[in-house]
C-alpha cells in the first residue's frame, strides 16, 4: 500500500496542477493530469470523487484560510473580545445591536451599559482573573454584564437558568466564583442555596438585577450600583491576552453533573468567524436567537456575530414555537438559529400564513433531523441550512457549507490532512478505538461509521483543546496515538457516518447505541422514526437489560396517553420501516418529556427506572411476539419477564 504521506502529497500536487491548467484553458493537459491522478491513486473511483467534491473542497479551503489568517492577525495583535467590540462600536455606534421585545439597544447603548458594569465591579475591588457567576434568562443585560466584566478582566461563569439546588450549587462552586449576579425572577433559586454558597465560599457577593429584597441573605441591588457608576470607558481598560479566559459555559449535564467548559477570547473569535465565513453570512445580517445565551450556540456563535462583526441580533427570553416566525417578521430577520428539537417543534405547529411571510434566508445550528429536513425547508421556504457539528468544549467541528440535505459537514476525501479531524473505527462491543499493528487508530473510509475526533495542536488556537475547569474531566476526553505516535486528539463521544464523498451524518452518542440480537441499534434513528410516525411527538429510546438475554432490549418512552396513542397501529407502521431488532420491546407512556435548556430530551431518569412497575407509575407495555401487539406490563408479567417465562 502507498505511503499515506506520499499519497497525500501526490494528490495535493496534482490538484494544484489541474487548477492551474484549468485556469489557462489547456484542457489537454488537464486530461493528462487527471489520468496521472488515476494512475497515482490506483482507481477511477477516486477520480470521480475528485470531480464531485473539488469545488466544495476548494471553496471551503479558501474560507478556512481566510479565517485562519484573521485569527493569526488577532493573535499577533494580542486582541481581546472587548477590544474587538470597541472597534465595532466605532464603526457604527447607532446601529441596532440587540432587539428584545419592544426595546432596541444600539452598539453605543451596549457599550455604555458594559462600561457601567466594568466600573461598578472595579470600584468594588474585583479585578483581573477573578470569577463571577451570571444566572439569568436571555435579555440584553445578560450580554452587557459578561461583556462589562470582560472589560474589567473578570471571567464570567454562564449558569444554566434551569438549574436548581445541588446542581446549581455545583455549577457555581466548580468555578471559584466570588459573586453571583442574578435576575429577580430567579431570586428564589438563589435564596434556596445562598447558605450553602456562603459556607462554600466565604465573602460570596450577591447582586440582583431587578426589584428584590431578602432578609435571609445579603443582596445588593445591581440596578442601583450601575446607576451610580459612570458609563465611560474605565480609565485603564484591561488590555488582556488573546489566550486568556473569557467565560465558562456549563455543559448540559445530560450524563451527570454539568462541567464548566473554558471559552477563551481566541476560541470565541475562532468559532464565530469560522461559522460566518464557512456558511457565507451576508453583511449586516439581522439574526434571530431564541437559544439561551448561557449556551454555546447562543452565547458564543450568536453573540459573536453582533459583538465582533456588527450584526444585529434579536433575542427572546424563552423559545416559543408559536411566536418564532412572528418574531422573525417583527424584527425583519434574515437569519435564525436553531438547536436540538426546535425545528421539529416548529414543524409540529399548525400551518399559518406567516410560515412563508418572513425574510429568513438562512437557518443555522445543529440538531435538524435528516428525516424532517426537506419538509422543514420546503414548508418554511428556507434557502440555506447551515447544519454544523461540534461540542461546547471540543475542537472537532464541521459544518455543512453547500446545503447538502441531512449532512452536518464533511471531511475532504482528496486532502483530508488539511483539516485534521477524522472518524476512527471503534469496537462495537466496548466502544473502544480499534488500532492497527502499530498501535494507531484506524480511520474510517467512505460508507463507514466511527467516532469523531479532532487532532489537538496546542500552538494553534483553532486546534487547541481548552477543556474544562476540572482537569481530570478534561483528561478523559483526550485520546493518544491517533494519527501518529505521540499525538493526541479530542474524543467527541459521538458516532458519525461518512459517505463516499466525505459528507458526515450524525448517528448517535457512543453510549446511546446498544446491541440487541447481535445487531447495533441507534437510539436517535429509532427516535426519529417513532416521532415521525406519531406526528412529531416527543419520545426517547434507550436499551434496558433483561435477565437471560444478550445485549439490551429497546425501550421507548412516549409523551402521550393510551387513549390518544394507538400502539397497535404504531407497531404495524414500525414493522414496515424498521428492522425487527430495532423495534422497542418495552413502551412507557408519560404525560410530558422534560427537555434541557438546549432543547435536548432527557432520558437519564427513565433509564434508571427501567420497566419496573414498582418504580414506574405510568402505563407500561411489552411486545408480545405471538400476538404481535403491545400488552400491559404489570407486576405479574414483570416477574415472568425476569424469570425468563416471557421471552423476546
């Protein structure tokens, strides 16, 4: 087999020659060079791949180079996000920066508000490197507060507004926060945990935005303090460092307690600029962001377009499926963000005239399921979808640059080394990487499924892995000896499929794929099928252990009741579109499924409760193969299943 490095060098060399001769119009030489590629790479199939993907790869490479040049310029200047924002303010101070309800914040307004925050906290002896928690729903002040703290060199921990009690305590104390800033509508949640916080952190400060008084813990009015602070730039604005921490973002905590991911100034710019350049944003977009601002998508990718690039963002405190398009029309939005199940929720709404009366050209985000992709774009007349794949803390990110239906991005099949991410083969039983005789991971080729990884290069901000505040948690996400001996990569924990042209499709979390009857079952695929069959109903799928059975049997939890959910009809429909091993053998019906703040349906508690009638109060059913129907699962049948008298 040809040496991998030699192969890549040959391919790159021939691609450059082909491009040069094509520009000159010397097509005979182009044909000769293509034939040389055929000989050098050993197959006509590769030549077809080159023809099919050259334009996509070349366009993306140019955009990537543009973004990296901008990143390197800022690195040399040692720029920070507050400094980039000040440049934006100077360019157009009176342009709307944030639209919220019926309020308009110009860039000048945002600058002056953030100056008040910086002066306020500097005046209270908070200084560079210290950390403060921010706990509130999406609103203009949210952005103004973390931006103002950044002007003072203070690192903000953006806390999920849905957290309560122990999880909230953990999220605040896992970072060394000296104070908590919260809004009055969330004051009750802080009051519940204030004694624990004060015990864990002596001298903890509490600042409330809005009207709130408490006799149980010392709280200061942030409104009053800001009114008393000057709105001019602090006398000695923190100059900072491009590689310093800007803020922390908590992971969703769907697999345990939330972890605080580190977002540096460099990463904030890189993510926002890469998204903008790769998708092809227009100049001065108006972007609708109903995604929580404590999340990476809204708090980084969305706000960066405003803070750094001067776009207007329209925000909403909480997502509303019924108001989504009304808001887009009201604010004259040209682009909109989505995440998780948002697109499915929008599609489940009754059709209305406003569905096509908006000006939204571009939807970007992650979580648009392939099975509803076309229905969504056709119904709402969306010209471009910028589906991307990435995680809060990771460096393994890709994006759909050419509107390929269902895809979350691509890896070049021509010169994959240009952007060092890959799919690696994993053992189906252990979910551990499969390695070759040299101990290196084995990359997936076309039409294969594997775990997504991104090579870590600490000296390159675009390839660095900043990890979590918890160093031990960071170590668990690193794999070594991946592409060559001694290297390391970020391990995403996600399974993706790559087709022969290099397009990527999200499959599942590694832990969510289970084996039943000797076959792999993807929970996300089964969830998508069942949801569609039930008219876009909420459902989650996972594997449960059954005594005497190898692997795990599929169990589905459906939001619905027995009167409205025809399980016999559902079973017959599933049998037409799903292989028999993928059809859930246990069904649980619940009134409602809870979602995280990022619109991901949670399944942890359902998994823990399983199908034990002693733990589950809602209706449980099991698949009787002889009658080919779902029957009620009570204590008697539960015992029979566990004793092996009822088999699947």
